[in-house]
């Protein structure tokens, strides 16, 4: 969800959030984004649609800068994610600090 919000914040696309169930969503997946009147499930599909959006994030980047951004995203998603999970859940003092969010 953080990645999705970041993809929306970077180009300044307005968005809202709410807590809900996945009953009425395509493919029964969460999160879902409403983009141009269409419900789009799963962050990878949402990111692809956002790249085609008129306010796309990477429009101003050169080909080299796009490649570097792609490499950095891959590093974060494939490697640093596990470090974050380990820090979050494997250290008892960090795990005990977790408090669930209240429902809307």
C-alpha cells in the first residue's frame, strides 16, 4: 500500500483511502485503485496504468535515468524488503510496538 500511495503522490494525482472488504473488487484482490472510472486490482497493474497516465512520473527522465530508477526499484522490492521484514518482525521490541489500525 505504501508503494501505491507513493506512485500516486509523486505526480500529484489525488487519491483517497478506506478500509473495506474485497467482495466487490475485480479478482477479489486488495488494494484496488479507481483510475479513470475503472477499478484496477493489484499494485503491478495499477503502476502500469499510472505510467500511461498524463501525469506520469517518469516523463521527464532520460533513458539512462529510467534504467537507474528501474534498478533501484528492483533492489528495494527484491532485496531490501526482506531486511525490512526481518527488522520489523524478528526483533521482539519492534514486533511488540505494532498496533493494528482501527477500521473506518
